[in-house]
C-alpha cells in the first residue's frame, strides 16, 4: 500500500487522520448493511472496509445514491472496493467516510485471486489506473491469511457465524437457513398440554413445510436456524445471502416461535464476510468432523453426559441417529435408535390414551435437528406405559415424559410453568400407509421402548 497517483490513494490509517477532507482509498469489504431510503428520496447503505494498515475495527463508509441500483451491490464479502473523493468525518469519537453522490465515485472488484482485474460494478465517471491493479492484487493475497477474532454476544441481539445452506420465500416471508455444526440450546415449551388438540406444536417453524428433496440437502447433524427478514430489510436482503458461504451476522434478534429458536434480520443487522480459512470456520469444521467420528457423536449435545434414565430399549447396539437422518433416509421403511425429547402428546389426558384397551397416542418428538410425529399403538403402548395402569399412575408417567412440573406433594403444577422435557432413548420405525404414494404416506412409530418411572 502507499503508492500514489493523481488520485493519491491513501492507506486507511492515513485516511482517518484527514478529518473534513476528501480522500481516495481502497479496501476489502468485510461488512455490509441493508440498503434503505433516507428521509428524502436517496438510497443509503453502510459498508465496512479493512486493509493492511487498519484491520480493527475497520472503516465504516456511508454510501448515498440517487437510485438503489447505484449503491454497491457486493457479490461476496471479501470483495474489494476503490473509493474516490469520499469525505472523512467523525462522530462520537468514531471516524467514518461519506460517499457523496455528486462528486464521489467507486469500483468493486472480485476478491478471488483467480479473477481478472476489471471491476464488476462501477459508479459513473470512475476511471481505473494501472496502480489500482497492483493494489487489488496485493489486497487479494493479503486477505487470504487474514483472521478475525469473533465472539458471540449474549442477550436478545446476538452475533452468529454460520454457513448459509438454503434461502426460500414462504407466502411473502423471506427466510434464510443457517448452520454452524453445533446444537442449539433446547428451548422451554410454554404451550399447555391441551393446546395440542386445536393448536398443535408445529413440526417446522416455517409456514410451508420444506420438501424432502430440500431437507436432503441439509446437514443431518447440528441445528439449522431459521432466520426471517423484517419488513424493512426483505426487499433488498436476498442478494446478500450466498448459499454455501460462511458469513458473520451481527445484531440478529433472537426469539422462540412454537418452541423453535428463530432469528430476525432487522435494519440494525450487519453482514460480515468470513472466508473458509478463517480460524473460527476451521475450528467449527474440526469439531463437527470429530463429532461425526465419535460413537455417541449423534446424541444431542445437551443430552450429555448421559440421557435421563427414564427409558430402556431393546436395541442398544443400534447406532444413534438424528431425526434429520430419519427424515432423509433413502429407504421408506427402516428401524432407528434416537435420543429425543417428547414435547407434546395427543390425546393429552391419560384417560384417553387407550380405546377399548388399545393404546392410540401421537407423540411429538424433537432433537437438535428436527421435530416429527411418532405414533404409539397397541402392544407398543403396553411396552411403554404398562398394561392398563391406574389413571394416576399413567398421568405421572405422562408428566415424566413431557417434563411437567410437580410440586413438593407430587401434584401437577398448573399453567404458567414452562416445560423442559428430559432426553430419552427410544426405538423408531418408519412405514407407509399407501403403496401408490409410499413417500407421501410415510409415518413413524415408537416401539420396543419401556418407561422405567413409577
């Protein structure tokens, strides 16, 4: 860096000393905000850039343009932007640059070292010089070895470092699917047991269920977090998410919807490039690979050191699989061993579990990867609950499965207490109801599993 031509391209560390002056500089884009309109008719977005001289915290550049199309459309984080005649300003002790639509100009280049040296987007009247090409080549080589120290923040707004695995629109709602190889902390279940009749817990957080074909592209280990765009961001948000890319998302609002963790991209959310050689990405990938190779690696992380000893199964030698493994299994019929939580049952009252002495119960099971319905029928119900136990005994067993709070007298605590169902082992088998539509009529049944609580 530091070479000069008539534009006098500055290092960022030198540019930040030129308060209230116009400067020209070049840097790597590591962060980008959502485009939005100003109080007038202009469009606005903020990007953050770094170079060899100024890696932390990076320089924010406020970009203004007459039309949305004239703002930088960053194809990938890690791309390079050259800025000419931007004004350096300071506010609250922080220095930033302002791109003026009347006299500033820019060009954006691919950050990949294998690409050419021509910009893929330019602002009107931009002129490229030979010295630009030398700096672009230097920045590309430098950025390959750059690492960021990322830390997650606790609270309602969090930072996430994830891989984008899918993007889809559901009835006007744009949703991104993010994955980092880890298991999300299981959320408490706030719904009442009786809600399962008219307002059952959803099997997927999105309005329109994903097809098996799409689910088959998802990793079968680790939580896939659904993230939606709020009204102020969805119009211009899609082009910022690149399937297959690792990205850092800053200030993502998190909540729980139907017992699922959900993220929301708001106008304060920022996006930061995280390349495949970043230490955080490499560490996540290493831990994921190690976990895949462990005997108990597919057990939910939050079930360790062991599952709650409330069930016994007949097929302990079967390898434990996740519910996503089951959903995407290539054969319709198969048998599985899982570690799950029972988050809902229907019917919910113990007295209705059997009809004419035959058990008929629908269980809602979940682990860190998915949620499914599994049916309990006939002799499998006898195996789980016992042969026609007293209603109070059956109610206690139901409460143990569902994590219903009990008081010191052993009585059920009424509404207002969220449930945290225990982790347990169970055997599942898949089957179909219609030979002409074996995948569409595929169901799951719990079998050969015994509840060992009184």
